[in-house]
C-alpha cells in the first residue's frame, strides 16, 4: 500500500502542511484552528489511511499518542460500550487506544498500568479501578502520570473521575418496587464489596427500605464473587425463593448478574413478575425485548466515555500546571418495564 504523507493530506484539503501537522499532533486548539477545520483534517487523514511514524514522532515530541483503558470486564456490554465511546473520542484527536481487562483483580490492574505507562509509554490511562486504597494512584500523581477514573471513585483520593449517581439510582429503583407493592425485596450484589459503585447501590437500597419502614434483612443481601457467578447465582436464588418467607422481588446490582438471574428464574419454573419481580442496575438492549421486558436503571454510557476522555486530554495537555480536579457525577434514568 502506498504510503500517504502529510503533504498529500494538506494538498487534498487545500491547506498548509504545517496546519495538518499541528492538528494531527493535537495542537489545533492551542493555535486557534477551528473545530471544523480540525474535524476535516482528521477525516481526510482517515480517508487517505494516513499512518504517522509514531516512533519518530514520539522521539520528537516526547508523546506516544497512545492512551490506555483498563476496565473490570471487557465482556460486560457496559464496559464494551464505554470502550467504544472512548476509542471514538480518542481517534478524533489522533490517539490510539489500548484496552485491557483487570478481571476485578487489583494486582493485575497494577501490572497493566505499569505495562501501559512504562512498556507502551502511554500518555495517560483511564481506569475502572478495583483498588481498595489510593496508594497506586497517589504514586501516579507524584510521577505526573495523567489518569482518570471511570464508573468508580476511591474515597479520600482527590482526582478526576466520571461516574453516575449510583446511590440515587438504586434508591429510586427500590422505591419503585415498594410503591408497586413488593415487601420482601432481596438484593444480589457482587464482590469486591468496597467498590464505590457497588457500595453506593447497596446503601441506596437499604435507605429506601428504611424510608418506607421495611426492616433490612441481612439474609436478603447476597454477594457473588466475580469469578464464580453462574454457579452461585443459581445457588443463592434457590435459597431466596424457598423457605417460609420467599422473596417477592429481586434487585440485581449489574447486568452481568441479571442475565444469569433471568435464566435461573426460568429454570426454576418461576414466572416474572407473577412469582418474583426482577430488576437491574444497568440496562441492556436485550432487556427491552425479553419476555417480560426488564425494569432497569440506565446509565449514560456514551457520555461517561466522552467526559472521561475530555478530562484525560486536558491532563495530558497540561502536565506542568494540571487543571483543578473534576468529579463528574452523571444522572441515571429509571426504565420501568413489565418485570415488576
């Protein structure tokens, strides 16, 4: 394939080679190049399959134009959609994205960060973190390594992050179940329990019960380890729906668990919502078309990815004088369907 250079991109657009170089090196804003022109440059470069010499540019600029993304589970549609959103935003600014999965393992997450920053010379990383302390990220801050947290935050760590109002979303979903007449509402959650999104959802569930005078039953809160979901979902559900006081509603903490719950409920011969209501924090496209459609808390997934990249780009472009930390908390939306 014939190599396309900057001169060809510039010639086709009728602009200077210098302008094209500035845009592709993410200096368009700094030099007052309009957003429209920058978009045209990136689109023309993509159309012509322009491939910059990344090694030479890295040696010249000290930047690799690579960013890393570490998510808990890339097979989860929630993280897959976030990855796609970040990749799209990054490519528009001339960055390549490397995506990794930590599998909810804090040590693996640390190893991946080291590989991305030291091995791949990534300019920055976006992380859905499984860390229980701020130690790792404090070290990154001390070394001026740009990072942004998504989906989760770490208490006492002052940094840039993008998440949703997990507490409010869980509270509203639980309150909807209560207002629909359900009294014995169980929650199926996932470990590690200290993860902020999980912790906040559990607290929202508990506080909604308390507000409406329903006592919290510890036996109704079941925690499933990340690495043993299918077997334990069936085991826990069998226990919850049997006995003297079987549950009448189930709040599942994420979509991955919800899919297995849906399968298990059908396997047990129970009907949704006649025998048990099923609800979920996280919305999947399939939830709209399942029988019955599943009530869920929807998150603005694309916006999470877009905001995260914007924050990281700001950090990467301001290493000498980092901007003030931004803690972005986005609203969720309750999608009421026929499963409750």
